[in-house]
C-alpha cells in the first residue's frame, strides 16, 4: 500500500510525486505506482486558464479533490489550501476540513515561519500537513516573478529557519521550490522529514512535477527546470 506511511518511510527511497486534477489522471498515476498525488493550485494555470495561482478558489480546489478522490487511489492525495484561505489558524482549520471532507488525506500550505500557527492548528485537529518553502507561487505578485531562492546569505538563513519551523510545527514533509541546489542539499540533510524538491536540484528526498510539464500537454509555458518526457501537445 502507498499512502502516508509510504511517504514518511520513503526517506531511503526517493519519493516520486506528481500533480493530478481529475479522475483519469489520478487513476493512471496510481496504477503506475506514484505514491504521492497533489491536487495543486497550479490547476489554476494548466486547467482553468488563470494567469497565476492567486485566483484559484477553495470551491475549485474542492471540486478537483473530489474528482481525484473518486479514483480511490492507493497513493496519498494531498490538496493545496489556495490563496487567502489560511490567513488565520481558525481559517486554515475550517477550510482544510472542507478539502478533507472532499477526499484529501493531507493538506499543503505555503510558507515557513509565517505559517507555524496554522500548521500547529491543523496538526491539533489531526490533519496531516505538507509544508512548502522557497518560491511561493501564491506570492508571485509581491516577489516580482519566479526567482531562485537562497542565493544571498540572508536568503539562506531565512530558508533554513523556514524548513526547521515547518518540521517543528508538525509537517510530515516539505516541498522546496526553486531553491539553490546546494542549499537544498544542506536542508535535506538537516531535516528528519522528507524534502520534496521542484527545481531545487537532485539532492532532495523526492521530486514533484506538474503532470502537464512532464508529458508536454501544456506547451504554452514550461518551467526551465521541467524536462518533458513526451509532447502530448
């Protein structure tokens, strides 16, 4: 069986993770043996046609979580809390319950030190949490675009603090997006929970990609770090 135990115990074996936003994709990836499926707010761009993730609503994520859950996968189904749905701990818990009721088995939210109260509140409610540090797509407008994180000394220290904070707050894994690869390696070695990289080099304990980037079904934009294995487009 896959699921939460596989992800926690998968430190010795690299964790393969992909996004899934619908029933057939979830079923295909589950049958292929992918143990970690993310219903990410990236669906805003690759499914719904939004310019970024900030316009994705909780209702839209819930809709796609329910579709993925109908596949009844062995894989762990993780759902993103979208932009402005976890501004307080109380808010995070209420909205996470909506996604869990739709079929999510764990919740992911962006941020490190800043979201420690929200992570702790979710864990108090018994909700498994995946952290997300580095490049934060929900804050892309404030940050002025997609940039590699952890190049400056201050940036390195901030990311180390974020990673430790997420772990100490109770997350069982942390996604690290577009972090300088050597720093990603250092953080991976420092933490006891799995790190799942995206655009952060080969040293994380797992890797995650948007399924459309992997199979080439969204040719209008592809991140520089994503290598398409097919050209469905």
